[in-house]
C-alpha cells in the first residue's frame, strides 16, 4: 500500500466541529475518520440508486412510527 501526505485548509471552527463530530481529539485522527466515513458511506454516492435507498429508509421509519 502506498501512503501519501495530504493537506487542506480549514477554519478553526470547522476543525473543532469535525473533532467534536468524529469524537477524535487530534486533527490527524479526525480527518482520517472523516475521510474513511465519506469513502464508506452509502449516502456520498450521488446517484438515483442512492436516493432511492435513502427514501426507502425514510418511508420505513415513518411506517414504524405510525405502528408505535
């Protein structure tokens, strides 16, 4: 596996929000967690299939709420 060093520019507020959301104390770990999530997350694929899947989940949740 080849490893590369990547950089980006963020505001301090963005970085703090990312650390809080990922529950990671370090910048490196927060960025790594965020990138890994983005690559694995089914909702980052902007396709018709993704929207269909997302809408199906919303409908399922609404149906469960109406049953309870």
